[in-house]
C-alpha cells in the first residue's frame, strides 16, 4: 500500500500544479487587450494544453486515491477526517470542472470576469490543499 500511497501523492501534487497555474493563465488572458490576437492565441494554446495535461494527471490521482480508500476498510471506525477529505476532493473536482467551463468561455470570447476575479479564484486550490493535508496528517476528528 505504500507504493500506491506514494504514487497517489505524486499524481495529486502534479494535478495541483495544473490547478494552481491554469487560473494564472486566466488572469493573463483577462488582461490581454483586444488587439493582441497573437498574445491571446498563445495563452489559449497554453491553457488548453495545461488543462488536458492536468486532466490526465487527475485520473491516476483519483484512481489511486480510490484504491487507498478501498484499503481502509471500515469507514466509520476511521472517524470523520476521511469523510471531510472526500468532500474536499469533490470540491476539487468541481473546481477542475469550473476551470474547464472558464476555458470554454475564453475560447468562445465570452469571458465576463476581470483579472482580479481570477486572482481570487486562483486561491481556492491553495486553501483546499492546506485543508486536505491537515485532515490527512493530523486527523483532527
């Protein structure tokens, strides 16, 4: 199980790298002047490739996490920390999906948010990561 846990951590860290950086690209996209077509296209290319890459990384992260979850056995005996962690994972999946929707809006030229909004949006995975790590390491309940 330690091998599974090790690879789970590697894929989660890699997935989070994308979750941290894609909204930074959105910040830059929101700041691109309308006449800067080449800059917009370059950032869109980067965002699209990064989204595909982070989605590929999320699949083994989630699969290995599911494997670990099955290995825990009695969920009730573990306490509430694991349930809280699973809720946070669901929120992370929602965040990932929201990034996809935002990318689609940028592609369609329908972005309505400014760079400040994306800067704040970019903070969500940091908070979720801190909470997940605390739950897994400290197991406060």
